[in-house]
């Protein structure tokens, strides 16, 4: 799977610090759910942070696998 490149040890550390800063909904402060959508044909991973309470997408980031 192409997501292997993203899911290495270095990326996990960066991901943890990102989550500490950005893991709350700006509207209701509920903890966000992070969803990764892999677009394998485009070699990208879309990272979406969504509030499970009010269904607001707080942020979407693109990660290039290569
Ligand atoms: Zn919310």
C-alpha cells in the first residue's frame, strides 16, 4: 500500500505534535476525529479533521507521498 511511506516513525512524531495543538473543534471544543483519505492514483493523502458533534470540517491538509 502506498500509505506505508507516510506512516513511518518520523511522520508519527510530527503527527503527534500537530494533534496536540489542533485537536479541538473551534466551535464546541469537542475532540476532533482525524480521517485520512488515500488517493492512490494521485499519490496523495488527504487529512481531514472533523468534529463528531457539529460535523464541521476543521481542516483539510494534503500530504504528498513522494
Ligand atoms: Zn464542534
